[in-house]
C-alpha cells in the first residue's frame, strides 16, 4: 500500500495526518453504509493511524482532504488493527474535484 498525507477536519479542529492508506470500499463496508450512498457517489476507505491524529477522533460528518485536494465526507469510522488505526468509509463530496 502507498501511504499519503491527508488533512482531517473534525470537531472544529484540523490535523495533518501522515501514513494514511486509501483503498476501495469492501463489500462489508459498503453494506454498512449502503443506505446513505447514492448510485453516483464515489466511495473509498481511509485508514488513519491513531498515533498521527493528535487526539482528534474521526467521526461521521467529519471531512478528509486528500493529497490531491479532494474532499471526502466520513460516513462511518471504526477503530481497527488493535486500536492503532481508524478505518473511515467516505464518500466524495459533491462538486469536489
């Protein structure tokens, strides 16, 4: 996996997060949020290392701006990999590049 740097905006704060991996949304993740996704939505999964979040917890409604300037809205997030990463299922914000 190729790690990137993103900016997380949550709870009125922002933090630049290094070591983030991005992947396709799994079928299990897609089923979890299927009710909120429309057919034209673009979805992906961000894996954010907790050690790089400066105490900010990514939650539904928070946004991530990737290294290409795309804005992603977090639909769901769960603590994974023995608490070392937050796995965030996101949809690309409408009108974003």
